[in-house]
């Protein structure tokens, strides 16, 4: 079944430019057997190619003419919800021949003409239901006339016919595969929702996943499916089971209950070596690990496995026993560096802490020196922080890793006094200061360094381009009280306790959300039904993971709904009296039910909590966001510039720089394109010098990586742009040179 969504399209028409020779080259690239575009001259894969280079060899748009770049066409998915808030799409569109494939902010799949933006077809994986969730792209596979788009909608993997836009019935169950199957937990009680696209090796579709970050989360298995049938072919356990490499770095039975260590940022492939590379996040719970003592492989690791079998080849762990949510958030860049006249194939991995790890592709050994340095111990009962962490000596960190009182912002005397007082009240001993019940300053924060946008690599120069964020956070742990301690509370109050434990760090104590995409929960009654809210809580949506392990019975459902819908009245009547008795009779249980045991549990009540002054302004002096060019041959910086600006907080003439998640794209035309700043601008920089050559105002926040491709002799730069008050669904915008 295909669910059509009628879009709005606006465009400027241009006559075709001849470009005969280039067209012939592209025709050759677009002929032959499966995975045709061997040269990847067009953007046929997420982040440009299997090596995640985010590089394009097309140079029609270059330093000399980029100032003439103008809007060519706009595609509007037109799938917003009535009364909904503006939404952001993180999709990095791919282009096959003359068709562009992308997903909307609500997770719908669209095929449009890459030269005009006109809709060819659309597919709704939620079949008219609310749906949603982050999707950063889709994957293409072909064998002769059999051409497919592989993408995920919720916890389902779909194979869609590119000619018709309908599911292929011979794949899985009528075109879809249940990703909850084959995990550790009951498929009916978990929800595994990938956010980044998988990668193709021959007839295998290899995919990571997004899981909860709470106690009781699912493990982060990386899995390979047969592209033709949907059959599960192999599974790599990122939390090793008995007899597997790394099992000894956990408690003996941790594989039965520990979760996370998942690949949520995407994968890279070296087909000639039959090697697939991926980077993993932290084990759960993110901030307290008494139940997972040890180094915790393969959490926070770059991992290489055999693409055909999933067999382990090597790993490099960047953080031991993570207590900071220092996920490796992006796919590794496959690069080639030159050392003493010898070329070495390598892997470059970006990170949240601002370290760049450059590893030999075949062995995983670092190409630059790395030291294991002592780091501060934990002061939380039961916790055993790992005593050392790896510190690369080169390249130098691309994000700030230390601050003192001289770095604190000085908006006014009262503002600075409040920030200095807060700073002095927190535990802070530099990078890797563990969380504390008394409060810890975390710098870089869990949104520091770089995020899922990753880096772009230009093989012709050896330069790698990456953005950085300087964003300190506050961590304050609180011991989870057993449910018996709150049994005398009303249903509403018990819902408030659940919210305080699991939701306040993102949506705030006042439920107003924040500018990072965590929406306000005030006034839900007029916007969503109780059923829709409960579905989102259980299945996850957007940035929010599934909380099915927490809200796992009718009693807790009623409690959280009573709080979110502000139902404080009639606490002692009818249904609520019955539910309260049911909750109180559950002796010995906790807010986390089966996931709690005799070990203590702590929650970070201020996770993702900014270090800010009383007016909500950043607590440290700018720059808050930068763009860097790093020479991987030498480990030295070619240049660094501020990226983005907040004029209201500008200090002098220099731009402030702004934090962001989206990454850059580099081209043979000598340009680096990047968006993802809250000033809603799209920019192009000289890739050799860092000079800003072009920028344009966008109608919304473009929290996505740009793609570039050529159709009918014309090069386009295309970008997913978030919604605004008039068009909450956002759009896809393409730019080109005028004829």
C-alpha cells in the first residue's frame, strides 16, 4: 500500500547545460550491475560514499562563482500535523540518476526529480498514523531491474520499489521486517528505532540502532539483513556474550541486563577489504555504572568487523567505563594519509570530547601517539570510575577541554557573580571529572566536540573538516528511591516523580522544553490525545528513546498521564483511588520494576543541563562553535574559523560562533558547505583558507548535512530545512548557479 502525501513545489526553470563529456561519464557510472555508481560522482550514499567522506568531485560550483549561487527549487512535503510545532529534518538526501530520495521530519519517504523538485511518489511507513522520529537518510541497492530503497520507519525496516514507491512483498513480511525481533527483549515490549541509515555490502544491508539510555535498555546489536529477503544474516553483539571478545570487561552476567553500546550514527565500508566500520555510544545507564564495573567493551569504541560474516577484527576504545554520555556520534571517515612518503589507509573518528582518533584501517593502531592518563575518581557510592583514559597527543583537541574562572562570561557584574558562584559550587577537575551527587561541571558536555554530522574529508589534500561545540553542562546525581517511599502520594504526584526522574533533564522542570528540539509539554490536552502521548512515551519519537521499560504497566501509565495532562483533581475518587491502591500494593517494586535489583541506582537529574546565567545565556565566553580544517598527514591545523553568530550576545566585532550538530560537505570546487546554526544561515567557505565566500538566509533551522550532485549538466547543493510557523513541516531546498 502506498500512502500519497501531496506536496507543494516551487521552482525556477533553467535550460539544460550541455556538459556532454560529463554527462557521458555519468551515464557510464549509471550503467551496469548492482550498486552502479562505483565512482560515486553523484551523492548516491549517505554522506556521499561508503567511506563517509562527505566529499564531491564535482566542481561546477567553485570559489570564483559561488557568490552567484541562488535558489533553484523548493520541495515542501506538506505532511505537518494540524496545530503542530515546527519540526526539523536531519535527512541527508541521496540522488540516483535523476531522482532524489529523502525523508521528511515525520519520517515519510519521498522521491522527487533532482532537477526540479517535482514529486514522483511518496510512501508513509506509518500508514496515516502520527509516526515520526529522526531519520538521517535512506539506502539504495540494485541488481539489474531490481532497484530498492531500504529505510526504517519506527521499528520496521522497509524495502521500497524505486519505480512504484510501494513495499516489495517478497522482502520480510509484505515489504517490512520487525527490528524488535532478534534482540534480547520481548519484541512486544521493546522498541528499536534506528536514526541513521544502514550501508550495503553486496546483498547485505548492515544496520546499527537507537536504544534507550536508561537502566534495562536493549543492547546495541549491529545486524546484517539479506537485501532480497529481509532475513537476518549476522549479528555483532556490542555487549559481548560468553566466549566472545570483550566479555571479560563486564560483570559475568552483564550481557543479560546491560544495554546501550549501540551504533546510532551510521557505518562505513571498505568493500575491497570486506570490512565494515562503526562507532558506538556509551553503555547504559549513561551516568552511573555500579552494575557494569569494568572497561565495558564495546562501548565508546571504533569497531571493525567482517562485512560478510560480522566476525570481530579489531577495536579501539575511546572512553573506558563511560560516565559522561560521551558517545562516538558519527560514522568513521575512511581516509588515506601520507607518512614518510608512504600512503596508509586509515580511519578518522570524531568525538564529543573534541579528540580526533586516526587509526590504521587494518589494525586499529593509532597513527599518532596516545597516552593513558590518570583521571579523577568517583565519589558516588558503589561507582568505580576507570582510573585512566586515552589522550591523543595529535591532532590537538578541536574543542576546548578545560576552563577556569577567566573563561566565564561577563555579561554584567551580577551575571558573572552568579556564574562564578555556581562554578565554585560544582566539582570540576578537568576532562573526565565524574558525576557527583553534589553536582559536577562537565566540559566538554555531552553535546560538546562534534555530533552526528561528523567530518568531511578531501583526499586530494589530506584535509579533514569538522565543526566543534563548546558547551559545558551540569551533572547532579540523585539516588533513586524505592517505590515504597512514595506509596502515600497521589497518582498525580507519583506521575510527577516519574517525570522528575526521567523527563526533566530534556523537557525541564517547568515542562517548557528547550531550543535543542525538546518540545514543550505544557498544554498537551489541547494538542494530543492521551493515547498518542502514551504511544510516544512507549515507542520513542524524534530525539526521545523508548521508555517502555519504565512505563511498563497500567498503573504507571495512569500516573504519568495524570501529571502530563495536569489532572490534579478528584485524586481520591473512583478509578484513581483504585489505581493508587494497586500501586501501593506493589511491595518491593521500584519505578523501574524488573530492571531494578539490590544494587543502588542513581539518575542524573540535570542531564543535558546547560551551564548558564540567570537569563539563560551561555556561561562561558565565545566562541561557542567553530569550523576546523585538520591536515591528517601532519596532525596540524590548516585553519579554524568561528561558525555562526548570535548578534544579541556578540562581544565586539567577532562572531560568537554557535553550537550545532550538522556536519560539513567539501567539494572539488574548493568549497566547504555547512548549515546547522541557530541564525538559520547556510554558508560556504574557502576550503584552503577558511574565508567565508557565501551565505544565505533560510526560512528555518537547517539541522542537516548538505548533499551535492549533478543532473542534466547542472550542479545542485541540496539541504533539508526545518519548519517555521507558516510551514511547520519544513522543506528541501536546492541551490544552483544561474544559466
